[in-house]
């Protein structure tokens, strides 16, 4: 199987015209590069299929909803202006479909958003959230899918998700609640208050691959549900280490889910157990996982790339490995891709 051959198709490139937003702009402007708008709300209410919204450097402290949609051949993209970094310090709610949000910084516990998640996807489908930093949320960094209003085919790729949450058991790096066919790949989940990756209570057919999940306040990955269940999810090629509880576990408030496969991951240093057992492993099947020190380059300095003697090298399932890593390095560099978010 070729690299990435078993992964869902990428959201297409936005090839239409561009509009621009700047903290020094005005909403009475035309939205051109020379005359940018001032607010996200103005741009998000005016953009159409195929267009790109470029955000100039600065901070945008808005609670804003993106309700417009692109199409399967002409998605809408929102991204930082080339060579600059835009920070959204409010909250972004997404209800539209065929959208991309890329190359942005989302900052929580600010005057713009002191209480909530950073990104809230409710009902929108076919969305890519890629290459962002999400940090400081008072709750989970991103919450995806409400009961009865799920979000399908959300692709969460190459993000740095760290130091989010304030509520025990409730606040996670990513909280994929209700949806089908999601992809969580190439992310670094670090020091989030509860779980790094939370698939619960009705997340089905998600693919969770090549993430590095480290030092989160509870377990690295949890799969679960209550009156509904998370089913048929694949967790593969990840490095899950030094989390406070388990590496991976399940929780079922009612009947256990089914078809959840934990395959070809590396676990280490999760003191409650690297792979949970007994009732905490119900609804999951383990296959070809390794428990070994991942040998990061420098964990104390926050460098979670793999050292030359890491057992994670060349152990990933190629078909479920993205073609590039978190740094944009192509996979594989050797004969087979590496586990985790970084290719050596």
C-alpha cells in the first residue's frame, strides 16, 4: 500500500479570488489587499465558494460564526497572510461545510474568550483544520459535533495543541463528540488538562494516525460513549507517552461500542497502564502495538522529534501514514514511515 493510500481524500485547494482582513482595516473598505476589511464577521459573511480569506498579522478578539459553505470542488479557505501570523483570541464556531482554516494561532483565556473552547464545529461537514496552534483554552481546544447535529469528515491535521483546559475529565486537546469519518493526523497534543484525544460519545469511523500525544493530564486517548457509542474507529501509528493515566482506554456508560482497533502504536510511561485492560479495554481490539521508550530528541526541552535510536522509526503502517509530517517533511525518509507526528 502506498503512503497515505488508505486515508480519506484531502479537501481540495481553494483556487478562486482572495479577500483580506487586517486589524488596521475598515469594514467599509472593498476587502482588497490594498483596502482590507477590519473584522472576521465582515469577511465571513461576504466570502463565497472557492475564495480565500487572508488574515493579516494581529489579534482578532471576536466570537464569530462561519455559516457559509464552499463546495466539493471549491472550498473556502481562511488562513494567515503569507509570512505573517494572525491570532484569533475569541471563539470560532463553524456551521458551514467545505471549509479550511489553516496557519492560524488560536489563543484562549483572553479578554476575547476566557471561558470556552477555541473552535466549535456544529453541523458543518468536510472541514480541514490544519497547521494551527491551539493553546490556552479554558475548555477543550476544539469540540466537534453536537448530538443530533454531528460534524462528518472533519480533518484535523498538523496542529500543535497544548496547555488547554481547566476542568478535570472535561477538557481535552480534541473532543470529537458526534460525527462520522473524521481524520486526526500529524498533531502534537501536549499538556492538555484531561485527555489528549477524546472520541466520545458518538464518534464513528474516525482515523487517528501519526499523532504524538504526550504529558496530558489524564490518558492519551479515550474511546467511549453512554446512550450512544463510538464505533469502528482506527487508532494507528501514534506515539502515546508520559500521560498521567493510561496510554489508551475506553469508557462506556451503557453498552460497549464495537470495532475500535488500536493497531501499530508505540506506548510508554503512562503509569496507570500503557494499554488498559479488563473493562477499561472493552470495545477495543489491540493489534501489533509496542511498549518502549520512544527516545525523543529532548523531552525536557519540548523536542518530541525522534532520536536516531528511537524504536518508532520505520514502524508505521504506510497506508495510514500521511505523505508529510508535522514539520512538512515528506514520508518516508527511510524504507518505511515512522510512528508519531514527526518523520526523522
